[in-house]
C-alpha cells in the first residue's frame, strides 16, 4: 500500500511554460542587479563563492553574473544558481508580478491524498526555497500545508538512483510504499531502481508503449488515486 507520494514540479504539478517562460526570464533579467545590490549579504556572498567553486576559477562579480546567465540559458541544474533564482523569485511573487502555477487536477488530488493521511513530498531541481514559493503563492492560496517535506539537488541529481535511496531513508518507509510522479522517464527509471513505485505524467504528450512506467495524462487519471 502506498503511504507517501513524492512529486516533481515542472510538467507534473505545474506547467513547463510557467517555469521556462515566466520564472527563468525573470531571473535572467534581474540577477545582475540583484547580485550587485546584495553582494555583501552573507547568504548571497556564500552563493557567489559557490558559483566560483562550481566554475573552478576565480571570477569577478561581473564574470559571476555572466556565468549565472550562461547557466540559465543552458538550463543547468546547478545548486547555487537555483538558490539565487529562488531569492529573486521571492520578490516577484511578493510584488504580484506572477503567481505559482499549479494544475487544478494536481491541486484536487493532492488535497484528497492529504485528507486521506498520505504523506506528500516534493522533489525538484529547483531549490527547496523556490519550491515553497511556488506552492505558497498560487491562485488557490498557500498550498504548502499539503507537504511533509521537500527535496532538491542538494540530496543528489534527479537521474541518480542514490538520490532516491536517500529520500527513502529520510521518509523512513519501505521504498515500495512510496510513489514517485514525474514527467521525465530517466527520473522515473532512477526512482524505480531505488525500489519506489512510479507513474509518468504525459500531459498532452504521446503514450510510450515500450515504457516500463504506468502513464497518465493528469492526476485525476492516476490508478487508485483514492489510496
């Protein structure tokens, strides 16, 4: 029996276009000014040092900004970039520049699961901070009350089975009692290798007949969703 659900965000609970067409451009536009204004903030200063370590070279502030913009353009899943993006997005959410996008079917089923006592978690390449912002500023209000915990790339890459083994250890359930939802096959493969149950969200996409994961178009179509 499933006792916990771990869900991805992009393409699963939320529109890919919201992240790629709203959040990423917002961060790209504002990251330079943000770092220049907050470079002396201890949190920001620490992340700037992490960027230098990741780039494996000593960089001026302007070159750090150039590197971050390059990573945004390349859609790199790099932890200091994700952390800085989260800080930038907070101001955007609080200023009302945008709201976190959540599919209505995802909200409905997650609420049902929460009421049924399932433990719900998020695992996304975006920082935990950014995850909480996205779920905290939706048109439905703050949905963070639904979740028991959050995971990001600090626990490991999403296509690495060891990341999911760490998640299983943290949740402290048998892996077969945990369902992982994603729109990315390689992530599902890694979760399955760790022993977790998996379901592939293929919103608007084709069904892959040779896939080893159950496929559904939305949360309402998840088999046995009333768990």
